[in-house]
C-alpha cells in the first residue's frame, strides 16, 4: 500500500477541496493510505460531512499561521515534509507555494545519487500526441525549482524527465530535447552546448537534439529540458496563450453572428482545446531529484485535481520512479 501525506492547508481555496479529493479517492482505491495534515478539527469536521472510508485516511495536526501573518509555526507543509523525511510516507502532495516546497525538500530530503539540483516538471498541451495512450501533452522541465542550471544539471533533468514520461505516459522510449535558440550544436549557452554533447551519447536518454520555442506547442518531442528561469517564463506564456485563445473565442461567439456560426461548427475542436488545457486532469507537477516522490498541485486545485495528484503520486511509487531515475544516472564526463 502506498502512503501519501497531503498538505491539506496549502491551496488558495481552503481545506475543502483537498479533503474532498482525498475522501473521494478513499472510496475508489484500496491501495492508497492517505495522511491529511492541517487543522485537525477543521479537517475532521469537513470529513464528517463527506462520504469516505475512514480506514484509508488519517489526520495529523499542524498549527495555523501565526498572528503576525508572515511566519508559520508548525505549518502543514512543514509537518507533512517531516512525515515524509522520517519515512512515515512514500510520497507528498501539496498545493502550497513552490518556493517553500523546494526549500524544505532541499533542506530535509536526500537527493538521488548523481543529482545536485531538483527540477519541477509540468505538462503543456501539444498538437502532436505522445506515447501509446496518445496523450495530448508533452513534459517541460525545469519550470521553477532551479533558476540556473549547469550542463550536469541539464543532463540530470533529461534523465529525470525521461523516467517520468516513461511511467506517466507509458512511453517506453520518450524523445528528449534541449530548449535552445537554434537546433545546431553551436546554438545555445555554453551549458546547453555541453549538455548536448553529453546527452548525445547518454545510454538512458533518447536524445534528439535541440528544439526552439515554436516547437513546443507542436509537440515535436516528448520531453523538453531547460533551466528553471527559462522554463517558468515559457510555461507561464503557454498558459497565457491558451487562456487568451479561449477568451477571444468566447468573446467572438457573443458578439458576431457569423463568428458564432463558424465557432458552432468548430465546437468539437473548442471542447477538445478545453480538455487539453485543463490542468486538473493531469494531477500536478512532480518535483524530481529526491529519493521521495513529491507532487506539486496547482494552488487553485479542486477536488478532482487533488484526487488526480494523489493518483499520480501512487503511480510514481508503484512504478519505482526514484529507482528508474537512479538507474538512468551516470557520471557526466
């Protein structure tokens, strides 16, 4: 049975969606034991109003935010991280702040052998499908855990991203590329050029070279690797573009009869776009590089998103994500 500790107080919406997601999952799966961390009274009251299997859910108390509003005493993410660090859980799920999560994980958890920096991986919608399940998304990492990355870090990101794609998308040989300003070996920063050389002969990574920004929405590769500064900017831009396209389509539908007629004909495509850009169905972003599995859910996560984040954590444990990354690592010359 997989033990997942869940930061119940981390999201922007409050404790309700997190507890509801765990409650729903407790009725669907008998292979996951969940530990909800937060205000025990509030969590227990919320659980009492929901159908759930009490055998699958435990509650661990943490203190609320301190009165000055800036520091936290025994906060839920801190208690959850401590439970994970001492072996009381196999995985952690939180919708809390990314910087806090990365800092705590770095301070309290062990990196996998050969890895110096963590990477936050996220999926983005693509035109091309990926893997045997024909997933309409590709993986991008790092998107915010490590602002600057050396060649060695980029190589380890590639190994981690490849391992994660193999498990989550059931893709036995995901294609991996470096994000750069050109496709030749001479393009990119020195770190990108050096990483390109190392990855071109890496036995655990199906490296296909560099990709440019225009390749991302097309989805020409399964995994795209970059440093956290570039990745966070690119990912925010991709999210913004999809939101703008949706808003423009909605506005046009309301204003113009001819546009409304055309959009009605394209309604199936628009419905597909909404599904592809719905981050709730993907379950969150893994923070890769540590011996334990960590899934960062979006701060706006509803019950469905939390439920899927816990499922993703369980899948990563069942398929030994950490072991697969460990086996894929090798010294960088």
